[in-house]
C-alpha cells in the first residue's frame, strides 16, 4: 500500500504544483498602522507577504476570501468567524529576539534570511488553519500538527531551496531550549511540544531528500528505523496533501 502511495505521490505532486487552479476567492492582506519601530518590520516583510499571497492564491487557493492582517495585538492566529489571519508586529520582534546571539541552523544564511524563513513557515501554518476550515478538510489527530505538516511540505515542494524549511523549523528547537519546565497542562495543549514540532518537521525534511539530509539520522534514530519511517512518512503525507488539494478545486 505504501509503495503504491509513493508511486502516486510522484505523479500527484508534479500535477498539483504545476496545475493552475481557477477559484475566484482570494487571500488579501492589510497592514495596520505601525509605530516607528514597527515600520522597520513592515519595510522588511511587506514584499515577502505580497509574494507569499501570490503563491498561496495560485498553488493552494481558498474557498472564501481570507485576509491576512499584519499588526494589532493578537496572534499569530486564524479567526474562523472573521476569516482573518492575525499577525502582530510584535511577532517579528519575537522571532528576532529568539535568535539574538544564537547559532543559525545554516552558517551561510544571514540573520534576516533566517527570520524571514521562520515567518514564512508560521504564515503557512496559519494559512493551513484557514485552508482546513474553509474547505472543511476532515482531520483525525491534532490540527496543529497537520498545520505544521502543511507548512513544511509547502516549503519543500514549492520553493527551490529545501533548506528554507530546514532553517525555519530550527525555530522550534530553539524555543525548546528556552523552555525550563514542561507542566502536565502542556501535555494537554493543542500544540505538540516545541521539540516534537521540530522533530516532526525534521522527519519530513529528511524523508524529502535522505542523501542531502543524511546527517539528521544518527545511529540511535537508525536503530529505531526512523530513517525508513521518515521516508515513508514524507511520501504518505505528500500524497495526502495532494489528495486534499485536488479535491478542493
Ligand atoms: Zn496553529
């Protein structure tokens, strides 16, 4: 069954991301008034937001108009009542502050590139919530995990450089190092723990190109066959995402 999935995946992935869809609903964006400091974030991120919206509208269009609101106090979150994604300016600074004085995932990458890749992953995660809600996508399991899978696979499939996803998900590894204790209530949370979010995405990244990312699998992980599992997992999840997109045209 999994072998069949792999064969189908190759065909469907190619089909989906080359196929131009004709859906009239669109994703828009609006920037809320910004302070002087916030304006710096707006200058850096506005071209990126525009490019991302163009990509989302062409690759994974939504059923009803959705607006990405940059600014305000709440978020990042998707509000299903308003069909809006909220992304506060403070989150840009939160990403920057998290990486201040930290080692970057890939040395050759600049600080700004790292921050932008993380922003793209989080934006895709929120868009996934909007996509699931608008298309009434049936999910079994945590929606938060499914949104992470959507974001990571989108980055791996659509962007030329697979390292963009690798750089982005390092954010969760770093957040984990800043977590001092894990309370029982954290285990009841909607989100998986930061380190689980990191390893779930790493598994897909490894599975997408085991040769390039061979360093991800150490002896211990190979001992529990995560290397073969992650390859299967990448193909299966990619196949499932392809099915979801094809059924929502
Ligand atoms: Zn979420």
